[in-house]
């Protein structure tokens, strides 16, 4: 039975970047290794994605939903993957990759990143997580991560140069949470949501933040979460977006209470 060190050796030997139809190949790998356990997925894209994702995950964790974070490396609520979990997930993914190579040779060789992403998503299922938050500071740059289906998409600050690409990748019919945006970007997001009938929770319209010295009031759909702590590197709008994101995920099946929002904000602030 291959141990963690063996799995790492196989993955490290793969090409960092592979040619050919990368998105189609990654989608086929995920389909070949789809776990029995289905967790909710939130994708956070754009400016301040990491801080927004961390706040969202902290609130969900306080609500009793074990939540993983995935940027470059997968993180469980307890920290990095341990060797046993890494090996178990790795064996499943490498087996699926081998079968895919035999059945769909036209897709070409898998890249290291494609296998790493599939391993992380499999490990999250093996760890029985309830929610996974995917982090994309640069929207669309990580093709392998971008293929994973999201139940909720959270938009950080977006520039006019990237907003169309981000909107084009939004899943049909699934909810979107957007940070407050500059007027032109906000107008485009609003019009796109109307055109595609996407549920939209929009910063500056449906939720807002009011900063005081050292704390922030966050107001979501008329409910005020007062005097929440901000991390030393966190802006009030980032805190508000992270909380709105957690509430958006919660609407899909995670029970939320006001006290858990407060506890999550405190936990996120302590980690900075």
C-alpha cells in the first residue's frame, strides 16, 4: 500500500504544467473520482479573497460546520492534511488518474497541480467536512481549481478588466455574494444577475459595514451585528463580505445564529 511519501514522489514527478485541454481533463478526473460525501463549496474570487474566505470559514466553523480552506494548499479546521489522510486521498486520486489515462488518452497527461487539486478535494470528503471554501485571489488563473463546482460564489473587489471573465464563469442558477464594488462593476454585476436570474447578495445594497475605531458594525438584510472586531489587516468591507458569505452558505443548509457570527468574527480576528 502506497504511503504518503510514495504519493508525494509520484506527484512531484509530474509536469508542473501540462498541455492540451486542461479544463476538460480536470473535469474528467473529478468526475472519475467523485466522492460519496458531498460537501458545500464556496468559491471566493478577487481582491481580498484570502481574508474574506478566512472570515467566512471561521463563522461556519462556529456554527458547527467543519470547514476546509483551499488556496495553494488544503487546510483542514485542524491544520494541514496529516500523512494518513494525504495517503488515503492520494491513492484514490492516482487510481482514478491511471484509469483516466487508459480510457481517455486524448486528454493528455495530468499536471502536478491537477492531481494536487483532486487530492485536496478528495481529502476534504474523506475528512467528512461540511463546507469547503476555495480561494482565488486572481480569478481564473488556476484552471484546475476553477473547474471545481461551487454552490455559492463570493466576489471580492473586482476591476473592470476582469469582471466579464468572472461573470462568464458563474454557475447557472446558483447564488452570488458580492463585496461592495466601484459603480461600473457593481452595475454590471447587478445587470448580469438579473439577466441570468442569479440570486445576488450585494454589498452596499443588501449588506453594509460601518467602521468605528477597532470594530465594525455589519448589517445584513436589516440585521445588525454590532461592534465586531476586525483583524489588524482587515477592512470593514472585507469583514462584512466574509459574514455575508457565511450567511449565504448557511442558507443552503447550515443553521446559523447571531452568537455564532460574533464568535466567528472574534476567531478570525485572533488569527491575524
